[in-house]
C-alpha cells in the first residue's frame, strides 16, 4: 500500500535516520483513480490529504499557502517495485509570486528563493501541464530558455545566474506556458498540490512506465503511491548539496561506498546530468579523476569529494549507509540532501545493478554472513547471467583500435553498433536486423524503449548516477556517460568529436568497463567468468532438483554446454548436420532418388559422416546422456527454391534442371509445419531411420572402446499415435539388433519419443507403455495447441500482448494454462503406466526462467536449452526448488 519509497521512508524513521516529515497516499488510491476517475478518488482521499498537510504544518511550524513563511512540499511517486525515473516528481510545490518574496525574506537569500521558484515552474509546467518539446529533434523548451539567458550573460553554469536572471527565467517560463498551453500557471497552492497528485497517478500509465513494467514484469494492477514531504533544500548555498549514493558499486559489485553530489543544487540536477557531479568518497574522486584525465591539483581545487569538503557530513552519510545495508541485507541506492550543513535522507531502495554485480554482491554478502545460501541464489536474476556470458573485446583488437573519446564507465560490457540518435528510430533499425548504439546528449525516461533494444548507450552529459547510467545498469546494457568531448547535433544527426564528424549509421564501439569510445567495429572473444560465478553455479547444484541438459548439434556446442555444467544433451537435431559441405549433396541425392535402392546408395555416403558426428558428441559428453532426435524437417528444406541455386545444384550433381524443379514442386506443402515431417518421413522412408540408428549404435560402440560409458537415447519426433511410434521403434530395434550381431557386442540405449502434438499428450499413457522416455517439444506443442504459426505470429502477437490477451509471448514463456496443462496431463499419464519414465523438455522454453519454474512444479526430470542458457536454467531450477509451492 505504501509503495517502496513510502515503506522505506517509514523504515528509516524507525531506524532513527533523519528524514523530512511527510505522508503517503496509498497505491489503492492510484488503482481507484485508474478505475473510477479523479472525482471519485477526490471524495475518498480529500480529508486525509487535508489532515496530512495539517500534520506537516504542525511539524514544520509553517503554513501551506502562507505568503510570509510558506510550507513547501515535494510530491513523488513510489511504486511497490523500484522504477527509477519512470514516473514523475515535483519539488518546491506551494510557491507563487507572493510566496517567493516571503521565502527570500525568511531565508535572507533571494537567489535561493527564485532558483526554487524557477525549478518549480519548470517541473510543474513539464509534468503537470504537459509542456514538452514539439518534435524529437527539439531540446527541452525550458532548457532552451535557460541556455539563452546564460548565453546572454556569458556564463556556462546554472549556478552562475543571479536572482535577477532567475526572475527573468520565471517570467519567460510562465509566458511560454501561457503561449503553448493556453492557460496561466496556477498560483493557488492547493490547486498545485492536487494537480501534482493527479499527475503522479497518471504517470503510472504513461508510455515509459508501461514500457518499464513490460520489460520488468511488473503488474499494472499494483499502482503507485504518492509521497508528500516537507521540502529540504540543497540549493541554499555552498554549505548545501544534493546527491545519490550506493553502498556498493552497482557496476562491478565491489564492496565500496560510492556516489555523486552537487553543491548548491536540487535532486533532479544529479540524475539529469546537467552538470558534472563530484564524487562522494575520496577513493571514488581519485578514480574519477584518473578516468577523466584530471590532475590531482585540479581535482582538489574544482572536484573535491564530499569526504574532503564536508567530512562530518560524510561520516554521517557513511553511518546511514552502513545502517541501511545491514538492515535490508542488500546493496542500497540512497538519495540525500544537505541543507545548510544538516544531512537529510530522502530515499533508500535496493539498488539496480548489473548481472556481474548481482553475482559478486550475492556471493560476498554470503561470505560476510549477511545472507544465507538460499537468499544468495534468489538475489541473482537468472536472465541477468546473460550479461556475464556475452563476449568481451579481444585485447589484441582493442590495442589496435582508435579511441576517439572517453567518458565514465557507467555500465560495463562491450558494444559495437551503428550510431542512432533517437529512441524510436533505434527500435526501427533493430527490427530491420541492425545493431545500434543510441547516442544522446543525455537520456530521459522517454528513451527507455530505444535503450532496451540498443547494444549500447553513449551520452555526452551525465555522471555515474545519471538516468542513462542507472537504467543501463538495470538492463545490463553497456553504457558510457558524460563523454564531454562528444557534441551531439540532433537536427543535423551528427556526433562531433574535435574536428571529426560522425553521422547516423557510422559504426562505433563502446567499452563500458573503461568508458572509452572507439571508431569502427572491434573483434570480440568469449567472456572470462569470475570465481564468484563458479561458486554461484556450485550452489545451484546443491538445491536444484531438475537436471539441466543442452541442445547441441556438434562437439563444439557440446563442449560449451559441458563447460557450463550441462548434465547431458537433451536434443541433438541430426538434420543440422546435413547442411555442411558435401553432406548436403548426399542428402539431395537421396531426395532425388527414384527408388529405395537409390536412396540407400545416398544414405550410405551419409552414414560415416553421421557416425563421426555422434562419436564426437559421445566423447565430449563422456558418461552423460545424449538424446539424438531422428530426422524431423520436411525434405523440401534441403532443396533450393530459387532458379539460380537450382541451376548450381543441377551443375554440381550433373542432373537435369527440370528434374530438380519437378521434385521441388512435388515436395511443396501448403502447411509444412503439419506436413510430411518427423516420424512420418521415417515411416515413408524407413531406410532413413535405419541409417541414423546404425550411425548412433556404431558410434556408441566405437566410443565405448575408449573407456567411456555411453548413454545413448534415440528419440522419435512428432508422434501422434502409438502405431506411429511402434512402426519406428520396430525399425530402430531391428537395426540395433543387426549391428549388435555384426559386432558381437551389445549396448544399453533408451528409446523414447517427443511429445509435441496435443494428441500425443492426450494418449501419453498408451505411448508410455512403449516409450522409455518423453521429451516435450514445446515449440511445436505451442503452435499446435494455440493454432499459432511461430513464423507468422509476429504480425499479431505484439498487439495481443499490448491488449493483455496474453500476458507473455507463449513462444518465449510457456502458456501454463493451456500448453502447460497438456504437459502436466502427459506427465501424469506417462507415469501412471511407467512410474520411472524419464520426462524432459527440449523446446526453447527450457531456457526461460518462468517456464523452468513451471516444469519443476510439473515434476519433470530435466530441461534442455541452448548451451549459453545452461547457467540461466541451472539458477532458475535452484530458485524453483527454494521457492515455496
């Protein structure tokens, strides 16, 4: 009800940490606002808000709306889950033309009063009244006016403007609002307050918040709370400041207190990246100076740390950080304000962090005794492990690369892409299959969707706690922020560094670990995994019940899978082996053959190739199971469909072009996904099944001579009836027996089937009497159950997701109520006739954390996924075993 911000403010009060007085309007009011509208909610909460303001007046000894000594308020959103920068904030609420004079007199600081008023009009005009840039090429209209006033005065920083300049800004802002919006800026404080409350509620459903919720699986029904607090001011002079701090490094996970602050500023200044902030700690300040190529003398003179400037305040902040991290047992992201030498804590929350930081923080907190093993496992998002597995720049290629600029290493990683300047265009380019780097002066929450698809993000302004940095770390995106040498011209669509101009579409590379920006592409190499990663993976094995296998079609794939801890191969797609080199010619020869004799002649050429492939897999996996699926796709996939390649094929195979065209026509199907494929091919052409079975059994016997206990599993695809399975099983068993007789030795192997048609799931008890294992092919099972073509669903599925018809893409995360129900039914039916039947999954869903959790609950024995998703599935399986049912 209180939302994350409200709950943590209350908790800080309970811990004795100094927090500005305030009250919280609950998330229930937001839900009612969405469902019933403004007037209904006003009736519900009006009296409580009035009482809350009265409480603040009593606490602060000031009156809301009093022109002589006004009580000023901040109005901030606060969802249950942290959504940094996605919803709206208003500061200095309650000011008008009379109150600003009273504030100036009371504070004896005219500049401060008019600076606060300028900020309030700017924020309120943007957030509540909706004054935005006219086009995406335009800058913030308020910032344009500020730049004009600074240029006229010949200064560069906002802090160089005096009271007269700030008065001019207020008047120009109001004139802009009147001209663009068509009404005057409100002067009644109560009208201002209610406008801000409604704006925060409305921001729950603004586009950027909706996108963030979609990306982070946050339910729309949660709503946001509204936190109303008495203002404390970081812009009262040189003994005032505002900042953001982290109890540990959000990029690397290092146990190092760090953060940024600005003297004589208000909170939004730090995250907006308008000015280059200073570092909280001395260690951080020296590290920043080294990266920014700033000398120690210049650093001390112009960029001194809070630890040096205000040592007592720094110690208080350090104490608060330690208290909060120990209390929440997690890395904290804190906001603070210093008002005339007094520290106020404005917020604390569990900090967003990179995947690498997740792993390091979890394992170090475990070693430090702050959390237990189960908590450590649950602290790491399975999908975030992807970031640790992504390639890094090859050091040799990096040495030869040309660095054109350097910024701050805001979020680690290596990214190469084409320059794009607008978030919506980044989406368009990515949909066209291009890799992009989003380049901005500074990012705003409106850029979220573009940031989510870009390979990396580069900003000319902003520090380590700017919007770009915080959001990029939360997404695991490579980001370089505050690259001061970079000038961005949105209208010209250029990025200038010194005398060099880079256009939209030019290639650049970012090193988010060092902050360097390079021209062109840079080669990459496999990531180097830390000891903490290995320790985390070892921990997963202690708790998970599900085994994790991998989908692998070559010894190279199997090697990667084995290295990542796969306990077998759950799917080897034999057809993938047919496309290489001379093999495709043998396959095509088989397809063009006029009779069984011709097909067997071609298959005889394929036999040693397949046998060698299987030997490589068995050797790589040692004593672990290897599940080999018989030929699945329709034969037309092995033939060229365009005239040019058909001519090449005719020349290579020395066959008439007409024969090829005729065979392509004969194999044409209107719906090949449901056509002549899977076991249907093996039934039509049993010689294919014979060849593949012989290759498996001979390979297993050959590798056994090396002292390896081979566990071969032969899998029949696309079975829908018991008779289909039996027809193929007879061929397989007969062929295996023939090989055993030829070799005078035998070998245990398993014979099972894929469950990928709804009918197979419905009659799984009948099939289970014959098959020794089931493996769910959830890709096809999803297609056939939902009646969706995976290749065509992209035309309507995004709209379905947007409308809430489906909560998730059913091809990425299993449809638990439909397809999942069939899986559960088949498991129960299979085990009713064969209690020890081995049951697994080998579709794409095997690497999806939510699906893995479902398969755990459904009682499966294993999931199989791509090699690089094995660690993700291992962690998801451990988390599923830990979570209460």
